[in-house]
C-alpha cells in the first residue's frame, strides 16, 4: 500500500509543478496579449488616419461605403473592448490558448474583408498594403508562446492574401508566391524564436526552483540528468550536523527580532561555506544546521568535501567572532559532527510543499556525534567511517574516544580535527 501512496504523491507533485508552470506562462501570455491589443489599436488609428489624410491631400477622397464603415467601426469597438477586458481578467491557461486563436481570426478576417470590399466599392485594390498589414498582424505572434498560434496566424495570413488576390484579380504569379513564401518564412522564424524563448524561460524557472535547495555548482548536472536525478535512491553520503553552543542562554539576553537577525546572518555565512564545497544545506533546525554530500550529485569525494567544509566553517566562525568582538558582543561557539553512512535520499512532501532530503541512521549518528562535542570538549568531531575515507596525510587529527550513543548498539569511534590547511585540494567531480 505504501508504494501506490508514494506514486500518487509524486503524480500530484508533478501536476502541481506543471500547473504552476502553465500559470506563469499564462501570465506572460496575458502580458503579451495586452501589448498586442495596444499595437492593434495603434495600427488601426495610424492606418485609418493616414489613409484619410493622404487621400484628402491628394484630392482622392474615397466614396462613402457603408459596409467598410461598419466593418471599421466594429473592428474599432473590438480593439477597444479587447484592450479593456485584458486589463481586467486574470491569467488563465485555457484562455491563453483560445483567445489568440479567436483574435487572430478577427484580425485577418477584417483585413481580408477590407481588401476585397475596397475593390468592389471603389474599383481599386492595393495588394502591397494588404501584404504589409497582414505581415504586421502575423508579427503579433511574437508575443504568443504556443506554436499553434504562430501556425494559425501564418495560415490565415496566406489564406487572406490569396482570397484578396483571387477575388480582385490582383494575384500575380510571380510576386504573389514571393509574398506567400515571405509569410511562411516569417512564421517559421517566429515559431522557432518563441520555442527557444519558452525553452529558456522554463529552463530558468527550473534552475531557480532547484537553486532553492541545491548548490549552484550541481544544478547544471541535475538539470542535465533530468527528473531521474531527484528520484528516491539509497546510497552512501556524508552528513554534517552543526549546532550553536549554549544558544538558549545566549538568546535570553536578546529580543526575538535580534535572535532572528543573528541566525539569519550566521546561517547565511555557514550555508555559503557548505555550498562552496558542493554540499547541500538540507534544513535549519532552530540553531542547528543539517547538510550532506553525495546526493543528488554522486561525488565520491563526499567525505573529504564535508571535512573541508567543517574546517572552513571554523575559520568563518573566527571571522564572525572578530566582528562581534569589535562591536563588544560575546563570542559564539559551535559543535560540528560528521558521519558517513547509507541513507535513503529523495523528494518528500505533498503537492504544496516538498524538499529534497535524506533519511536513515547516518543522519541520527551525525547528530549524536555533534552532541559528543560538548562532553568531549572539541568543536569538530568526525566518525571513524568518515575518517577512513579521507586518505592518509590529508588531514591532521587524533582518535578521541569510543562512545556509546543513543539509538545504536555499537559504540561510535570519533576523531578530532585539527585547525590546519589540508595538504591536497578535493577533486570536484
């Protein structure tokens, strides 16, 4: 029964992610449609006024035609009404798909009607003006993300131009195919551009979501591996657990706001150190921090990277305490426990809230090792399983004790870690 539940949760989470992505795309589509509406209105005013003014100046004012006037008036009402509605509605994925199809049909329908009606009402037609007008309306597709919108606009542009040319006898076997080819080329360019922009957009969204809980150094590798990189796995990792010493006593002299400000600054520094060594900061537990190495990026040097991070956290604490001393504040002390073991790693949580985390005995042991730092008088302790993976001569330390810890039958052997510059740099893989 557990497996179907996990599958259902995964499906719900995937649906939620897809829904959020569709909503964001709908918001962008709505913004693009508003720009199209303003451009449509400007085109209508510019073309209408320029045609009337030029005709008047040249003494070629067109005869009155009721159908053209009604069509122009109706199109103007549509342009204004559409603009008004777009500034009142909320983003909707379904509307983002359907509305551009309807408005494209109205735009090209109006241009086609005006071209044909102009010929029958006044005995003349300007195919070059019609081609340019339809090309402009085709360019409206730049603001629309779906390839279907671009295809629809391209087909309507070609159909409208053909309808005008064949109805008015202005279809030229040499120039007209060139115009139609231009429409197709323009539509193809817009479609490829939109697909590229959409891909970059969704890629940036995915990267932004991943960098909320993964170090930037490994986000690219996770994205390259796809969703499989975040699926549940069982593997060996190195876990680091840190805790601020005597934090309860320390915080009693501070206001709640000051406590939060201190923790925000402290964890900001320490989290950067962990991420700088390709670690993943899993969570903050009051004044404690849980981080790990080895998943989802399978770096075999996870133990070495964790120890180097602990040494740099020690250096960073010296800098923090120096700044506090300059302000007349008391120094801060911490304890760090590091342990290497097998865990289950993957995404946990429902559709509304989830995180990438690890579960297993290794997490508990790391916490117990950190607890031993208080009784054994060391700020950093490393379990034997981690120490054995570090290699000879890379780090200096000493076997401190063999202690029984809560929840484990066998005692845990711990090593101290001297403040030093390691001999060799970890190799990032």
